[in-house]
C-alpha cells in the first residue's frame, strides 16, 4: 500500500503523527515552549503536538540513571533527563521527538509515511556526520530504539560527557553496533539544517535549529 512500510520487527506500520519535546526542569514551562508548540501546530494541523513535563512523563526504565540527573546543576540535569526520556518514549509509542530549539519549515507528512525511522546528524568535535537524536522519529517498538534504552546505562557508566553518554556519540554507536543504519537514516540527514538560512537555501529541509537566532512569537 502506498505510504506504508513493513516494520523491521514484522507487520505494517507507519510513524505516528505525533511531535513532542520536553521541559523536564522543576520550574514552570517557559513561554518559548508555547511558541514552539504553536509553530509546530501551524505546520502540522492534523498532528498531536505536545510538551512533556515531569508531571506527565512516562515511567522510566533506566530509573537509576534518571535519578542521578537530579544531582546535576540545572539546566544540565533537565537536558540529561530529556536525553533519557526521548529514547524510552519513542521505543514504546513511536512518533517524532525534537529538541525544543528545532522549528519546522514544512510539514513532515511525506517523510514519516516513507520510512521506519529517521534522525538528524551533526558535525562537532572533529567528527563529521555523527547521528544526532535532536530530531528523532520512529515507528512504535523499532528495535534500534529499544537498543538505545538497553544500552544507555552502560554508556553512561563507561563514557565521559553527555556527547558520548547519551547523544550523538551514543546514538551513532548504537546504530553502528546493531546494524540498523539503513532503517534509521535512509539518506534524510540533509533535510535538517543548522540554521534557517541553510534550511531555506537547501529547499528540501524540514526544520532548522532556532537556537542560533531569536525565536519570534507565533500569532
């Protein structure tokens, strides 16, 4: 059937039309998140758009690692919790999880109908095209996401620094070690650009990193 793909674990599945991010600090949700939510809803009127908080998060399997984040100063603690939450939420429910500084340029309907999973990439610390979870989408129960959940505790215990513990270094190792590269990154990495100017110049970009410029309120 057009627009549907075979789930790698068996059966026919599509990525749910859900976009979420999270504010996992103990302070009230900032106004910037409401602007984020409005901008995503404007581009995706038929999708569910949500901001997850500490009060409405799913139960966390990696509970010990989650508990340790509350010993970190903020905003490092909240950022670490976001990294733990995104893998567990997508593994169970699927959908698209994006960092709160990522804003859309066009709807992602076409993208999510054609793949099992996708992610962005980044180039930092002299390592080009590292896989990045800043923009991460998957069908429910995609095996790569469950590998992320399973391997996260070992990664935090073994590596130093958030880069290698839970974000690009971690995700790149998981995909490399478990052989899901073709499922997760079907040559869509160029569709997520580091700035709005780059995204508009690319033409096919879906979203961009708004942290490099002021975020304007959406009416």
